[in-house]
C-alpha cells in the first residue's frame, strides 16, 4: 500500500518519512566505502554503521511489542493525539536536541559484520515497521499502550511508538552525516 492511500494523516506522513530516511541511508551506504562507514572520530562516537545498527537493535526491541498490539486491536476511527509524555519523548529524539545517553539495551551490536550486512538488517526491520504502520491504518493510534523496551513503566500508544521509531531513524541519519564534517574523515567533501 502506498503512503498516499493511508486514511490516517499521521501514518501517511510517517510512512513517507520512513521511506525517505530508508532511501537516504541506502544512498549513503552506496556512496561511502566501508572505511568511511566504519570511521569514528573518537572511541565513544558511533560510526555511520553503528548508527544504523543501533536503529536495527531498537527496531528489534519495538517490533514484537508493535506486532502484538496491531494483531490484537480492533478498528477504530480516532485520530492521533499524542500524550504529554509521548510528545516530550519524541521532541527529545529530534535532531538538534541535546545528546541522549543510550541505555545498554539499545547499544549497537556491530562487530565483524560488513557495513552492507548492517544496512540490510536495518532495512529489513524498517520495512517491517512500515508494513505495521500500513496495517495499523484502520486502528486507533491512541490505544493500546505498549511498554517501552526500556521499562514497563513507560508506555506509548501505537501512534507514539511509530513516531518515536521514525524520528529516531532521522536523528541517527543526521548523526551519521555529521561524521563527514569531522577532521580526519576518510573521504574528500566532493565524494559525497
């Protein structure tokens, strides 16, 4: 289903944004060689490949929760209204907001995987998230609340969880691109 065929404006916007960020990562991984994708300006700064792997790890933690919610929910006609906490969480993830320390459960798993393998893992998870958004078009985006992978005390609506994942993807794409501005980056500016 194309994003323009979705009934809910919120999901239509999210699917469009998710597809755009997926395309941006694909282009980045086509243009940059393995050396650039794995380059880090400092030991505690993530490489572009680690940013992408972090997104796949995060999706792996959210997908089972989202799948359960989508499978169990009945159709509804409500429009998306984020909660105060959900809205604050999304704003904290937007690019340009202050850095956020990543909890261990969300750390990248990159080790000896090729950058292409990391990208494929992310793309697979991201496609599944988009499919769930498309399936959820007939569902109430404000219910039910699904627990965060971090703690069961923090719960997000279906619409908030989708918004968090897409906003998070865009944040880390921009983080990866920012690496190319660092001194010592292994590609000349004209190469990207």
